[in-house]
């Protein structure tokens, strides 16, 4: 199993980058391989239909699409801005979704967040689920949000709260088990119709936008 662990923030000292690094280490500890990346590794302009028509999908979006496609599982550590998903994260989803076949369809996705606020980043994660599930991603039901994140990391990158650390470990392990089962066992495949143009005679899991 191979997982791409993507931080939605590339800011120096970002708590979401630290959370992504911790998740990547847990993925490896669980016996899978992990590739850690930050959204800043994939520069792309604001989505513009005219720009896409004139110049095509930008190289940053194409590179991110390739990395997502190569992984059996995707973990996104996303900040929360104004109780919602950050514009840079949504912009990346919008650009990557323009490539055909788009890589989010049927991809197992785990959403995590770290925030200095008392309530964590849950509101941003709920907002991020909407476009991902619309694109056919299988977003894991359990999300992990770390509140007061600026004081929750130890010097070696672990979580100070032992209970939270155990919960994150269990969440990552359970998510990987599901992603592996989805990869190996065909019985989990299913038909998924959302758009009026979907073909009713399509193969299992096939969508018309392919």
C-alpha cells in the first residue's frame, strides 16, 4: 500500500505540516509506504476557465494529479480558514479535477486538520468533504482534528496527549485497512450514479465523466 500525505499548508512552522509528517510516520509504522508533500510543491494559479482553454491545465496540477493517481490512499491535512476550507486547497481540487480521468474517483481519502483554536478544524474538513465526495472520492467517515495544535506537539513530532495520539494511530491504521481491502477485494466495488448523464450499463464503479 502506498499513501500520499499532503499538507494543505506550506507555511514555515505550519501545524498542519507537522500533523502530516506525523501521519506519514504512522502510515510507515503500519506497514505501508508514505510520500509526504506540501501543496506549495505544486504551484498553480487561481482556476480560470479562459486560462485553461488557452494554456491547458498548469504543470503543478498535472504533477499533483500524477502523485494522487500513483497512491492507493490519500491523506489531506488541511487548515481551517474562516470556518471553511482554505481557498488554496479548494483551488487545487478544482484544477486537478479538470484532468481526465480525474484521480479522485474511488480514491480512499482521510481528512485531518490541526488548528490553534479551541474547536480544531472540523468545520473546514466538513466543507472539504463536499467537493471530494462529489468527485467520487471515498472519504473516510472518521476525521481527526487537533485543537490547540500550537502546543500539542512534542519536540520529536509526537502528540503530547497520549489519548489523542492513540486515537490518531487507530484512525490511520483503520483507514489503511479499508484502503487495502478496497484495493484487493472486488466485492467492495459498487455502482455509483450521480449525474443524469451516467450510463446505467456502465461497469461497476464507472462514471460517465470518465
